[in-house]
C-alpha cells in the first residue's frame, strides 16, 4: 500500500487529467449527481447566513448549490487539485454565484481554524483520501459545536451499472488487478457502516446513513461511452493500458451492453450512492 504522499500525488495527477472531461460533460454529470447533492443539503439542514465548507469540491458541487440556495451565507470550496477548482470557479462565475471562495488543500490538512464552520459536505471525496480517520478528525475539528457533517460514497459496483457496464467491457481486454484492501478507489467506502464508524470515532453523534438512487442519462449508447470514457476515473485509468484496436473493441462492447438501458429515446443507467450525516459535539 503506497504512503500518504504517494496517494496524494497519484490522486493529483489523475484528477488534473480528468478536469477537462468533467468540464465537457458538466450538465450530464450534474444531472446524474444532483439527487445526492440535494440529499446532502437535506442532511445538513443548513440555514442561510452560515459558513459552509465543501471538501473535495471538484468542479464545485454541492458547494455551489449550497451557496446559491443560501445567498447570505459563505461557502469555501476546497480540493487537492487546482485544475478541478478552476472549473468550479468558472462555473460559479457563469452562474453568478459570488458568496464563495476556493482553497487548494488536502482533506487531511485543512488550513482553517477550529470551530470555524457551521457545516461540512464531502460529495464523493472520501474514497480518495490517504487517511480517512485523519480527514474525519479534521472535519470534526473545523466544525462548530452542533455543526453537521454530511458526505456521500458509492455503494458496490453491482448496484452501479453506470460504471460497471463500462468496467465489464474493459475486463474483456484488460486484467484488472484486485485493489489492495483500503486502496483509494470508487468503491473503497462501499461497506455499510464504514463512514459511520469514522464519524463515531471522532465523537460525532446522531449518525445516520441512507441510500440515494441516481441515473446517468445520455442521448445515446455512443454518448454514454463518450461520457464515461472521458470522466470516470477507473475507466480512464484502465483505457490507458490498451492500444487503439482494443479500445475500439471495448467501446463497441460497452455501447452494445448499455442498449439494455435504452428507453423513451434516452439511455438511463442506474446507480446507488449512500449519504452519511453526523453532528459535532
Ligand atoms: C469524484 S470527484 C467529486 C467532486 C465533487 N464533490 C462532485 O461530487 O461533483 C473527487 C474529488 O476528490 C478530490 N480529491 C482527491 N483526493 C483528495 C484529497 N486528499 N483531498 C481533497 N480532495 C481530494 C479530487 O481532486 C476530485 O476533485
């Protein structure tokens, strides 16, 4: 298992390379993940005029939605990767959202004072942190007493055909290594109770988990392939290992398989996320 600095370096490199794909397919990705952002906002119960911290904001969500909904509040968007936060800042400008700022930092070394935020969100970031316990301790440290932390993670691949369809096609050409236990990756936090236990260890209370269904909706099977092959981290990483003919066979297989999800003129592939909320002492 690589050390924390190696994990940070490889995450930095991977996400810097994915920023353009996330920007290109912004509306498709945001439509897919929107229900999870909405669930996180419900879990946080944020009220206007407060200070909110969004961790691993990537291209800005759910931080920007929180800033839009609570215009008298202030939201700090953070991420390890400046290229992702640049897209977030562009999205904020395009949407006329001014009550935000951005800070490049890792989740387990937050450059903020203790007790300085009323709430913290982490949408699909937990799985990539070098040290989950240390990151959770940081979230608890910066939260004011009674402030809430709400995060989301992916449930196992079988419940997420939106990535599993592409990964199954890739597996026909590439031997995908079994990830080391607790190695960073999309499904690292899939086990029920995994994130809740981290919350409990740092003294959060009123911890609850619930599942949130999502759908990746594209205009066609071909567009499904473009979207997932240009922004989904494990798909992009695996495709780097193959030559052009193999890539074309994988594409053809994924496009054929995803037709099973075609209905009413679109391709609607399901997935399932889990949200976890807790309250600081
Ligand atoms: C799947 S994206 C989620 C982006 C956004 N929250 C969303 O839901 O649309 C994961 C993000 O985690 C960030 N990340 C990876 N390792 C990190 C770390 N150690 N600390 C903070 N952010 C990290 C990546 O740069 C990437 O932007």
